[in-house]
């Protein structure tokens, strides 16, 4: 079954703060993206205010979860953004922002036991390399990789006493927020945008999206997300909507390039190689209902038994959330964090079977909470292919 995808661009009209944890701490950091669940909640809230929860469109979109809302990543206008995977390394001292040439990806190294890059030094300053996180500008396929750097601000507040209506002694709290204008590579100021994908199964996509845009007309309606909506934070305008698939490079092209790189790194010609890179959290449960975290295996993707897991970069996380309709916190979900990467090898004879299986999963996603953007991955992401090797 195929899906219809809509690429949605949101422009913030105020700073945005989507808290990383429940607001029980004195200093709370913001997420640097809008989780699918947050955007979905904002859409649902408008729907509830205008039509109520008994509306048939509301029921099919939000209760039956027929539209999937993906995570919305930050970006500058007309540029692609990619989440930096757990396999990426860069200069320990100056980072990817200061020394972009120090970027290296360890996936093929680990898959093919060629550890020569493990002790690599930054070519610009000679310092060791270390883990990096955040976002790349571009898809890592052509040209140099640039680091997306977001502007953050801290907002301080004093607690107000309910009795007197004045400042409450000893009660000071603060939260971090993303500002709407940003500075790219220290030169120009560019507006921040968030881009994400909404999707539905082909057979009912037209009807569902018609219903959605009728209630929430783009460019006229505002979404409110995250912390302190009532104090003017987190106001977003729906800038554009286009019918577009999330991964622009075809599956075959990505698979081809990945295997070519693996053979250049002395991979066996009798095998095929592939990777799975999670672009959102994965909430997968085993048959006993326990979360699948570090014990993830090829059979969780229904892959044949002869498929071998040869590299795993995993980051288990606890994800909290808020249910807008009920006004209650959602139960915590144990998930494999976005950016986790798996590397596999398999006998070449199984290549076609594996490709078919993964292509379906890549479209459908896997695990729970998929309507909120969980369980999305990219097979053979071009970000893992080393640039230097490509040129040789
Ligand atoms: Zn350096």
C-alpha cells in the first residue's frame, strides 16, 4: 500500500519552546525540533475548538489515526536539513561548526571492522574527534557538510504569589527557547522554519486532507506549540504545503551507493550491505510487551535469519508527552532515540527479498505511535558514505 505525503513548512512568528522534560526543574531546555506529537496536538486543538471531538473528520484523522504527523525539523528557507546520526564524529575542540572538514562517519568502519578512522585526528587542528549532534544542512551527498546552528535564548520568570499577586520570594524559574531569526555560519541572518511531513494511505488521503485543510486553512490559521502559548510563545504560521515524498533520493540509488562504498572498503562481493538510520524515535515492543532497546535484531524488521547485524549505534531514551484533548500527561514511552543507526550484511542472493521488505517498512514506519511521527527510518542514508573514499 502506498502513502500520499504532504511537505508542510511552518514559520515561527515568535520564539518557540518545546520542553525536553516535564517542567518540574528550575532550568528547562528546549527541544531543537517540533516532535510530530506536538504538531499533531496543535492541529487537534484547533479542530476541537472549531468542531468538537464528535466531528467525523476529527474522529478519522485523530482518533482512528489515519493521518500520520512526522517530526518537524528546523531549517533555513530552501535548504534541506538532516538529523546528525549517532555515527557522526567531528573535532572535539571546535566541533562541526568550527572545523567542518573534521566530519567523519563511523558506520562503514564498524560494519567492516576497518578501525583506521577510529583514532582519526581533526585535519584542521590535530585534536581528537568526538561525537556530534544537531543537524546538517544538505543531505551529505554532494559538496561540503554544513552545521545548522540555532539561536537560543533563556527566559527568566519570577513566580507570582496567588495570595498577593506580587513576586513570590525564592521562586525563580527559567526556560530556554529558540528564536525566530538565526545566524548561519556567522554571516547572514536567516529566518527559522520547521519542515515536516504529513501522510495518509493513498485510498483515503484526498478525503482526509480535504477535511483537514477545510478546518485549518493554510496561511490563515496559526498553530500554537509548546511551552507558554498563552504568553505569546510558539506561534507558527503554516507557510506552504506541497505534495512531496520525504526522501528525495530513490531507494535503489541509495542502496547502490552504499554497497559501492562497502566494496571499496573491502566488503565481501558475496554479500550485500545496508543500514537503517532512525530519523525519529522508535517505540517497538516484543511479544511480551517489553520495549525493544539494545536488543534490537534483524527479525524485528521481519528480515531473513541469515541477515547479520554487524554494527549498532543506539541511544535508548524516555519520551514524555502531553495529551491536549485530555489535558493530561501521556505515559512515558521507552524508545530508541532518533539518530540511532543499525548496519547489516546478508548473502547477496537475498538482496531482492530484503529490498522489497525494507522498502515497504520505510514507507509504513515501524513500531508504536506512528501517527505521532515515531518509527521513521531511512535505508542506506547517503550521510554514512565517506566523502574522501568517494573521490578516490
Ligand atoms: Zn579541529
